[in-house]
C-alpha cells in the first residue's frame, strides 16, 4: 500500500514539535466543524513555526506539497483549543513525509501526513536539505530512502457522463500565494464545495487524500469534477481536460 490504512503513531518523545491555538470562527462551517481548508492552513502554520525552531530552518523556506492525507477520527469543532504535534515519519535528502496530529480540547482528533518537497527559493527545483537540518529527522526515523509513488491514479472521467457532477470553482486574488500559484489549502476549499452535496460522508470517521499534479495559476478557469461510487467520492480539479489535482474521500 502506498498509504497505510492507519498512519504511523506519534512517537513518545524525541523530535516532536508542539504548538496550539483556539479554533476560530473563520475556520469552521455551518455545523461548527473544522473545515478541510482550515486543516490545510493549520498544517502550513505549524510547518513554518517548526522551521523557526530547528537548525538551518531559515535556509529551508521553500516547500511544495505533493500529497496530503487527512484522517478525521473525531471532528474538531468551534470552541475547542487544538494542540498540534509535528514530526518527520520518513525522508530522502530532498523530500520527506511530515506527520501532524491535531487534538481538540473536547475530544476532536485528526491525523495527517504530507509528502513535501524541498525547493530552492532561487533555483525553483528540488534541492538537497542540509545535514544539520536533516539530523533530527534521520535520528527519529527508520525510512531514509523515501520515494514518491502516487496513490490516486484513476483518470478523470468524461464530464458528460451521467454519474459525474461538475462544479465551477472561480479563483480569487486571495487564493494566490507567494509562488504565484494557488495555495494548496484552496484545493481543499474546492473539496468542501463538492462535499456540500455529500454530507453523509462526514458523519463518520473519514479519510481525505489529495495529490497535487500541476499548479493552478491565476486567471485559469477551474472546474471540480466529482464521481461517487458507494461510500467513495473521487474528485479532480481540472483546467480544460487537464487534471491538476486528484482527491478521494473514503470512510475509515
């Protein structure tokens, strides 16, 4: 399996980074549930806080997310204060998988893992991490030859098929980040649009996998293409006939 059915457990000590904050009004939906795009922003926020706390963090500011896995075991809701733990679960010298556990003060529980690639800010290409930066990750992991393998390989269906739904997803200026691409959290906002018609999938523990293939850029006409089969909802973010990202929502 490319992604284990249960994400690796949090280590008892070692190279864990911890932070936390209250769940705010802008993070939640009408049911008071922490939205997927807010979870993605939480992962970004703890990542940059983590960089401030490690050696050579100031020279490792360029990261691109290739895949995110989100396991919502118990929804985090408004009124909770979340504690986040972050650690490396596997690495090579240019990329790694980073686990973040999100625990709510009233029982919310979300586990995540992201495959992230280190990019040189000036070169714009995958760049080797420094020895000092990798040292704590190497000490806390056993997988040091991490390779990329896609978990979601199904082709985007014909939008005209009877079992396919298509939603327009207009991009906004606020969606564009410092790399001049659509921020990865925005893709999760698109999934929330699709999931609005499949609320039953959120009633029990569920997993979201999203893999990013090619950046969305300002001015592009984006569509969300969805297809449901039983308890599985597949989604593609597309420009024309090209899928830029693919996602899957399944029960746990």
